[in-house]
C-alpha cells in the first residue's frame, strides 16, 4: 500500500500516519518526492484496509498494491487447472462445448435437444430446473421434476449435465443430480451460496456478476476454493454497459486477463451476452479465438415456443454450423499453448 | 407490444406473426406505415414475451409497452405507502434518519454510537451483524452476538434497529431480533431471499442492485409484496459506472422516477455511494433536497479503528452537523407534497 | 509512480527497471515487500508515462501517483476563483441562475422567454444559435441570426448571454456576440477548440464529456487555462451509464470532488441530465444542496412546439417555482462556506 | 412512433394528442388495449420528435420506431460497400491490415516500422502526425513534418497511409498527404469536422466514440455520406465501462449488429481497446473471428522509447505472429459470406 500525502502535509501529520502503520506491526517508509511525500507500507502479510488512513489529516489518497486473492492466483499455482467431469476434461488444451435449452420444459423437449447437440459435438448438456426470473409471475422452472429429466438425459446420452443451484434450499438436491453445479450471475456475490459450493463435491461453474470486476469475480472463486472445492470453472457472460444493442456487452478481454491472473479454466456464455440469436455464432467464434476453454450455448428446437429466453436460443442446425465454424479456429489456437 | 417488420417483409411473413399472436389469444392489429408495417398486440392481460417474435422471419424489432410490475405500482395504489416501525413513520411527509456503524463490533462500540446518533436526531439504529464481504478473509461480522447487542441498543435507547439478513439460514434469527430487515445490494435479485422476505412479519429495506434498472428493482420489491409483505422500503445506494472518484455513482434521478412509478417509500444511503467520508454530507443534503423519505448513514466514533468501511463513516460530530443541515432543507421540501 | 514487480521477478529484471528510471533522470528506490518488490519513482518533475515500464519483463503493474493537472488545481491556487460576467459573479458565495431555451428560434420566442426568466430571478440568458445535432437532418440552429437575437435580448433585458461555439469556424463570431462561450459535451476533448478558447477574452463554460473522468475534465480546463484564459466555469450535465430512466445519470458527487481538487466554479445543467421535464426541479434542488455554484436550466413557453429538446424544457411558471424552491436551500448552504 | 397513455387518461387528453399528430400532417390511430390506450403515428415521412408529446397531459411514454439513418442503412443499399484505397480493397471478402506506430516520431522510426509491417503482410501504414492528447503538456505530434514522413513511407514502400485529421485547420493538409483520413474517437460527434469529411475526396475511417451507441455512430457516418463522401470505414475501438482491466471494453457484438444495419465496412482497433500489449493478439484473433473487415494495430520497434502509447504497441515480431494467427481464422470465415 502507498499512502500519498497532500503537498502541504505537515511533518506531524506524516508522523501520525507512520505511527498507525507501525501500530499494526508493519513497516512504514516515507518517500519524499519532488512535491509531496508518499509513505510505503511494507511487511504486511496480506492486503491492508485503506479506510483508516483515508480519514487521517494530510492524507490525499491511498493506493493498494497487493491483490487480495491467493488460492485462485497463478502466482500460487503456475500451471493451468484441468477439471474432469465424467471423463470430459475442462481446461488447458481442450475446448469443451456445453449446450442445451435455457430451461428444462419436458422430458421430450430435453431429450430431443440433447440428442441433437450431442450429434453435433456437444460434450455436456445444460438446462435449468430452477430458474431465477426478474418477475415473480414468470415461469420458474420445473424444479425437482426438471432434475429427474436431466438424470434421464445423462442416462440416455451419456452426457454429464450442468444445472443451476439458485439457493441454499435446493443445493443438496442439485448436487445429488448434477455433474456440474452452476452459480448464476445474480448470485456471484451470494457469499453463503459460495461457501456452500465450497463444500460441494462437484465442480462449479461460476458466472461473472453483471457488474463485477475481475478482482471481485476471482474473490468469489476464492470463497469456493477456500471452502475446499478446487474445481471452479469461471464463465464470462457479458457485463452491463450503456450499450443496448446486445443484452449485455461481452467482455472478451477478460479471458486473457483471467488466464494471466489465475490457473482456473474460463468458458464463455455467448447466449446470455447477446440476448439475440443472430449474435451468438459470431460471438462464439470470437470467444474461441480469444482463447477460452469452452462455450455454454443455448439451443432449442422450437425457440418460438420456449418458456424462457427463446430469442437467444439457436436452432439445432445453427448449433451444428457453430460447431463446424469453431473447431478449426480452436485447432489454430491450440498449438499456441497457454498464454501468448 | 409492438412488432416492427422489415421494410421488405412479405404479406405471408406478416400473416405468420398475426397467427402467432392470435394463437396466444390476443388481438393483432397490423398498422401499415409509410415505409413498413408494425403490428400492435392488444388485449393481452400482462406483458408478452418478445422472444418468440424476434425469431420469426421478417421481424425487425419487438418493442414492449406494458411494465411488468403490479403491486408496487402507483397505478395500483395512488396514495403513498407509510410504514410504521415501532411508532416511527417512514413515507409521505416524514424524513427518517437511520444511523449507526457499518458493523457491530462490540457492545461498547454500538452503545456509544447509538447514544450519540440518537442525541443528534436519528430515529433508527443500523449496524451489521452478518456482513457480506468481497474477501473470505475479511471480518464477517459478530453473527448472533451482534444481534444481541442490537437488542440491547434498542432496550437502552428505545431506537428500533435495522440489520441485514444475508441469507436464508440467518433470516429467522434476524427477523426475531430486528425491527427492519435489510436485503443488501448483492442480494437484490436473490429471488429465494426475496420470497422469504415476502413471508416476514417485519418491514424490509431493499437496496438497489449495483447495476439494476429501476424496473428490475421494482420487480424485486414485487417479489416481496407478492409474497404477502407490503412493508417494503426502497434504498438507493449508487450504481456502478465508469466513474471512480466515488465508490458508486449516486443516481438521484431514481428518486423522482420511483416516486412517480411506485407508492413505496424510498430512502438513500449516501455512505456506500460515496465510499469516502468527505462526500457523505453533500450527498445527504442533495438526497433530502431531491425528495427522498429518509437517509441511512454510517457513523463511527473511531473510524480509523473500524473493522469495515471506516473510510466512509462520519464522526459523530459530523453526523450532528449533517442533521442540522438537512432539517431545514426538508422543511422547505415538505410543503411541496408528494410529487412535483 | 510505483512500479510493482511480479513475485518471481529476478534481480536483473529489477535492475533493468531501475536503469530505465535513472536514464530518465529520476530517482528509483526499490522497496522490498513481504512477497514482492515495488519500485518508487522519485524526483520526477511531472507525471511519468506508464507505457515503457509495462512492457518490461518482470513488471506486474504500474501505479501513477501524481495528477497531471497544474493550473486548475487547488494546490496551485487555494482560494476559489470568482468570475465576473457583466457584473454577475460566478463562484464562491454566489449562486448564478442561467436560463433560456435550448435553441433560439425567433426574436419573439427569445424575448418572451427572457423576460419571464428574468422576472423569476435568472441572471444570465442561455440559448443556442449553432446546435450540435445527432442527425444531419435535424434543425441546426439559426446561426448568426440567432446571435443577433441574443444581442437584442441582452440590450432589452440587461442579461449577459451564454451560447455555444460548436467549432473553430464560428468561434470568432460567437466570441463577438456572447458574454460567456459554451464548449459542449461532445467537444470537451476537441483540443483545437480548447486551445482557441484559451485565447478567448470571454469566460468559458466547459461541459463535462458524456463519459469523461474528472481528471480528463480538469485536463480539458487545463488546456484553456494554459492558453491564457483563466475564466473557466465547469458544468456537470450527467454521464452515460446503463441506466435509461433519465437521459444521462447526473453525477452529483462530482461537485464536492471538483471543489476539493480545483478552485474553478462548477455549475450543473439538470435539463440535459434528466432529458425529461419532471426530473428537472428535483435535480435542481439536489444540485444546489450538494454545493454547486449555479444552474443552467432550459425554459420554453411552448415546449410542445420547441424545435429541439422540448421534452426537458420547463414552463416559465415551473421555473418560477424552481427559483422559489432553491433560494432557501442555497441560503442554508451559503454560511457553510467553501468545503465541508 | 407509439404514444402510450396513462391508464386513467381522459378521452379529451387522447383527443388532444390525436390533434397534435394530425396538425403535423400525419395519421393518428388510437389503439385501445386491455388497460390503456396507445396511439400509433402513421404516414410520417421520417422520425418524429418525441418531445412535444412527452409534455402533454395523460401521456406516459413515447416509443420511437423508425431509425433515423438513411444513406448508411442496409435497407437503402443491400449489398456491402467495398472501398478502394490505392488498389487495396476494404470491405466484403477481404481482410485489410493497417499497422504502424501511434505517432510518427522520425523518418527513421517510421521507415523501420513500415518495412517490418509490410514484410509481415500489412497493406496500409498508419501513424499520427497530429495527436489528440489528454494533457496540453504531452507530445502533440510532429505536425506537417510527420505528414511528409508519411509521404516518404508511401513512396518507399508503396503502402497507402492512414492518419488523423484532428481539426478543421489541418484537414486540407491531411487530405493532401493521406490516402485515408481518420476521424478520432473524441471527434465522432464533432459535426463540423464530419461535414468537412463529407466534402473530402479521400476515404474516411470513423472511430466509434467512447460512449457512443451504434445509432449515434451510424448517424455520424450519415453526416459524412450526406455531405457527398460515400467512402466511410467504421472502426470499433472499445467503449468506456466500469471495467478497468483493459483501457476500454472492446464491444465485438457491434460488428454483427453494424453489418446487419449498414453496408459500410467495419474494422477493429484492438490496440486502443486493450491499452496493454498482452491483450492485443487475443483481441485481434477475436475481431477477425467475429467478422470484421480489417484491423488497425499499433506496432513499434522500440515501444519502451515511444513518445505515446508505448504500452499497447506490439513488437514487430509479435505483429508477424499476429498475422500468422489471423490469416487462417479469416480463411475459415471468408466462405461464410456476408452475414450468418
């Protein structure tokens, strides 16, 4: 941490800051610059709270230096994590395709879509049984019935299944049925749910919050890892900006930044970023080209009848086309290795 | 809803849209404009999903008309709601001051601050017992011990107390001790928690999410009201923008907009918006002047020793000054009545 | 500047950074922390470019410390600037009201509105002769004819007039007619226009750019001051965010921040922030309460016939009501002095 | 346009709106819905201003339907525009690479870089002679001397050159020397400059404004086309958001949206979006994969000595690697044709 003093800060104001630093057991080193003094804080074992210093007379600014995450950091584990889901590898050197409808609506719907996406090359099946909805009057998902349908899809197709655990109440149930548990964007900082996910014995997909910085997102993953679950898959899904031609603005620079900062695999959900079908394939190509470890894509055979998010679901034949487009892009990218 | 067709949409594409509308039991009325056709959807009892139409050939855009909220809407209840908390009125014609530390740290700390803010004119006491923290390594609050201290503050000072219920697990406990239950900004779309709050027998302060539109915020309140609890107090606390001179950007235009759309009372938390002590008093004055029903302000007698958010906590004497500044502003505003 | 090294940066990487710093004539002081080394740059006369360091091996981050503005800074001039416009003071201890239509449409329109706003207490008259419009097909203003009408308004009412100079071509003309020259939000970083404004002999209102940080805004003012014109009035008018219930999000925390960093007066334009008439009065009250030095408000006697921005223009009787509401708020604020 | 009335709007309020519409020569068609009336405006030749209606009693909302752009619209020209720059095609079926330093610093610097990027496959050379800088104290470019160096680069290498015209004053000079004239992000709504560009006889690269919607950007292009210059190349360069791990957030969904709405070619500048060298190659791959018509990339052989933006400039060998990575991606994309 660096504490920047006002140009006219008095020696006694500087001394007072030094005393507070030393009272915490750290080392303070004042640096007289051309125009003002800055005080470096040294030998602090972790991040230091800026608050106490900001309130002291003569202090202009407090600049943090250390990032607060540990377990998720590439500095703590230099090599990429690779997560195994029923034999499917997620991470370094493999591109995982997760596909399926936004919500499970019926056994027939789920199986129809599952067979089609599997044939096109998807390895994991996704589908919501419990749906977070902006309106209390909207379709909320089939609940446990939906989970049972997911189990049937797995039994019939051999594909592991991904589904969201919206809250604590249903976490046990979801953990029992699902192969990968999703924490949704609105729950990225639901810290109790993150702690529960830390105790889960299944991998977790952690979606980025709508307005989350990368540091906050990695800290949310840190909650899960700190709880004992190292199998965290990050998922970029767009952030909220002034732009409204897509539902969210897909932040693809997050991929190289996360891959530099963390060893965790990172996938992209272009469907929720776009919110419109006609942007999904271009954004999928871009996501693979930027260097993500996989995609999670919504597919529906009858999107005009879908009970949620129909506008962004691909038709199965579009998903097939998507697969044909991204495979060669990934083949170009694969030999480039981890980071460039 | 209005469905706008491409300039070159064919008659059969238009007919197909009309058929889908009519199959849902609504009325479709095509409107031939100068350059293109738009189709109005009529006699729909509630909002219509845009998705199915966006995926049809010839459709350029779908424009929703009806807002999806009902119970929170001023169209459903024209007069202001007034909420009674142990004799303190929140709503039309009264300005409520809620003050206290970010987190309850000890009985002595809580009581010291409580006596001071009460003397300065605060009517409700706030303090966190369970704290949502970005880092799993940061101070997480005293838990039930903190709730007991809050009860003691109420007993000694007569002030009703406000505290956050971070999750389902602690909701019962918080409901037992608190007079007003706070739902935090990160939980604004934690729909299970909102449903639980809908069953609570205590008023709820619902903070705006960091990147929530007013419609999403009112829909979150709708979840609570729809569950049976009409005592919802909205709390604006700043939104995330590109600007970083304050922690969040306080969105004061939300106050007149919410007061026009909804009958619910709306208060402002200038402390979390600012994130820095020196902006809190000016933003408090602005909030009262814009027409809010109250303020929730962080106060600490030793902010440099606070276990969280010390940088934004006012000293008790600053809180006293704040009270003296806002009272006459509110007196000017009060006779202006509800809306201008 | 502080250069933060990777945890595993080698001594030779650290030495290389030190050499580059010293080759620039500054002092480098490496600070060995618990986990990593940070290198302080000292004795640099102004800000140091981060770029060269970011590209060196072993460097994790570069953190700037010094703000780049000088003349606009309160550190260079501690007391508030007060600008005199034909006898009207703008700055410390005075609240200036600037009112008038978005665009000058005719002599009759301008004079009608001018008499009304003057009667209500406005001291300066505003009105656009040259209008920046998103569409090339929209009304672009009356041009020089509009400036002549402004001169007539001044002659008849005694009010100094404010109008925008959209570009270099018309700057001479605007400077000849106007008492205060406005630089619009889209031109905040039109550096040639800023340099021209630096040579002007009339005060300049500098609107904040739609997505400008406070540092960029103050740097734009620095361009004008550096050119020789010290009479700069800053004008907050809302920034672009994800929120769309107002046209822009008025950033009132900018007022205390600017007043702390700079000695220049700062006014608020609530009309362009709101974009809707019904938010203008509440936001005006808030702006005065937060501590601005004045307001610039759009008023039109027939807004439904206005050639631009009618939706946000107040009726003259609303402006009168606004004046009655803000005066007592300012009286409360005035004795609080400059900063709190 | 659709004018939505309040639930309780009276028949006379509805009639008043109808009268205003008809007074403008359009057709009004009131649509009685289940709960409220909406009034469609028909037979309007272009967009209708919302303002006048918003101010009428009983009106809740005004919803525009028609986009205001004409010449840039794909509805006015269905096939892709292809722009010829000295034999290099920009547009449909060709990927153009524009590379060079941020600023021209010397003849030796420019020629060194030009030879290297040409060898790697660049077709156009870029370099700033006049530089828009946030600070008046920063390096402002070599001016006409820089333009002469660009002419020399063209003479020696055969590459057409792209450079920015920052203002009206230098436009003639830039037009004389450059093959493509750049309008920078801060000037996207400098309408006088856009009009001047409309009279230019050289193609124009129009960068997206920092916080511009796609509609505003296309309207800026409309200014140029309306002035008589059809050779406009749009350039996405990132927008300002809350996220700060990249200098701007590259908005790649803009590419498919612009390609659907407009026939103009669109390229991407990953260097200014990223602001950091290590994100440039991944974002370049993503831009090509999403479907842009070209890239504009900053390259410097000694970035640690660059006079501006060194941190984001690629080393020549990195540019070579970039070329090798994107070519096969484009080959995959090319047969997919214009839109998917």
